[in-house]
C-alpha cells in the first residue's frame, strides 16, 4: 500500500470517548436504575424510592435518605472515574460497596439529562444541581429537602438513535426486566424500605413494588412473593470452606415455579445480585431429577471473602470470577443432591399438577 494512503493513528476526542464508553456502562433502563439504587445503598439509605414516568421512558428518579453529598463534591460528582469508594487498585481486595469505578453518574450524564438534589446532615438546606453531557456542574440552587439524595435522569438515550428507538419499542420488556432486578435488590437489601412507582401519561401513579425494610430474607420473600410461595420453599445452608458459604431458599421438589426457567431465580455474591450461569444450570439440572415438570424458585447468597472473588469483570458487574469455583460447585451439587435425590423427593406428573 502506498505510504500516503496509510491511515494515521489519532486520539479520539474526549467527548466522543465519553459517549462511546458510557453506552457500554449503561446498557438499558434496568442498568441505569441499578446504578442509582446501588449508589443509594452505598450511601447507607434505609429508604429508597424509585419513581418512573411512563415506565422510565420519560424519566426516572431514585430518592434516598442516605448520607447525602457534601458541597465539596458537587463539581466532582459526575466526572468520569471520580469516586469516594476506591483510591488505588489494591482497595478492590477489601471492597464492600457496590460501586467503585466512578463511572455511573458520568455515563448517565452522557446519555441523558441528569440533575441531583442532595443534603447532608451538616447542611440546613438542600442543593439542586444540574450537570451537562460531559459531567460538568452547570447550575446550582438552594432547595428544600430532607437529608439524602434524589437523582433524576430524563430522556435516557436521546442522543443514541438506535438505542433510543430500541428503548421505546421494547419499553414494556425493559420495564419487566427492571422490576425483576428491583426484586433482587429488595431481597438482598436487609433493613431497607424499597418502593417503586410508575406514573403514566394521564398522571396515574401506581405502586409496582413495595417492601417494609425487614432484616430477614424470609420476610422479604414473604413480602415480595407471598406466604404461600414461601411455604413452598426450603432453606439451604452449606459451608464451602473457611469463610465461604452459601445460604438461602429453594423450591421443595413438588412445588416448583412453573415451566419458565430463570423466573424467580436470584443469585447473590456477598449480597450483590449477579448472574451465575453455572450455578443456575446446576440448580435446574438437579431439581429436574426430582421434578421434571417445573423449574425451582432459587434465592441463594454466596458469602465469599472479598479477596477470593473478582466482580470487576464486566461493566455492569453482573459477572463474577471466583478463586475456587470448583469447590463452590462441588459443595452445592452435593447439597442439592441431598435435597432432591431422596426417594420421597420424587414427584410424578399427577402430583405436580
Ligand atoms: P461509584 O458508585 O463507582 O463511586 P458513581 O458515578 O455511581 O460512582 O458515583 C460517584 C460518587 O457520587 C460516589 O462515589 C458517591 O460519592 C457519590 N454519590 C452518588 N450517588 C450518591 C447517593 N445517592 N448518595 C450519596 N452519594 C452519592
Ligand atoms: Mg455508583
């Protein structure tokens, strides 16, 4: 190839890099709301309200009673890779917060219109903050508010034409995915009252999810899915190794959750909702040995020393690597076999229907 047609390597301008990367952090409505809910949990909130307008298409808002944001952080809040949760790479080893990369608010700025209202216990009044697409603070005014933070995002994906069209077309599906995700946080966030409302075009507001903020997983299951569903579950507690265990609830063999796999199956690592394809496969496979007609409800939390798992794998942090995944799967397999392989755990089609 002649030298004058050789492409030259140039840096991509900062604004474009920001927009390109933001679209990978915030994939859809549920990943956007997830980031805000996690921020509220990280801020120690005991009450979180998620308020959607037109299923999140017009706007969504997360209102918490957490620590609030102090004025020295107002201008830094939505800048890329600015965080109060991690300073150096080794901090990842002992991380206990959901967030640590400082990219959610900056990404939301790049993809929608972001405003924040916040007040700490050291301030007499709250402040309303407006950020531009690059995450810079562009307006600030005093307002009335209790201690805590409200983050509002309007017009998500308005500057990504393909995503925006997809978002509008699939809004009910996106909304369903979001509610399922909120169920996961409602199960895992003990002592946190969680409410989600949706307001449609004609200003009709409906409550889609509401928990009381109980300290026990059992109570949260009863609130979300009802006592009769809870009575169809049995507890599972297994020790995998020193400092590593799994606990939660699974369907009894004759009382599964219908035919659609993945419905009401929630897996957590140290309280963080995650995708665990191998665990999901194992649970469904062993359950099928006892009940071939249905899939089980499964709500399992894996407690693992923070240094023995890596959540910094995908932008949405839903994938986790373990230092000893084999032991986890092996102990779980044996535990599930004990529950589902006993002869009285086998159910015929007639008993199931
Ligand atoms: P990360 O959560 O990874 O730190 P984010 O972009 O989500 O990154 O948030 C940036 C920072 O803004 C956080 O580190 C935190 O200090 C502050 N913050 C965001 N949301 C809240 C909230 N609801 N309450 C208090 N502080 C918040
Ligand atoms: Mg965050």
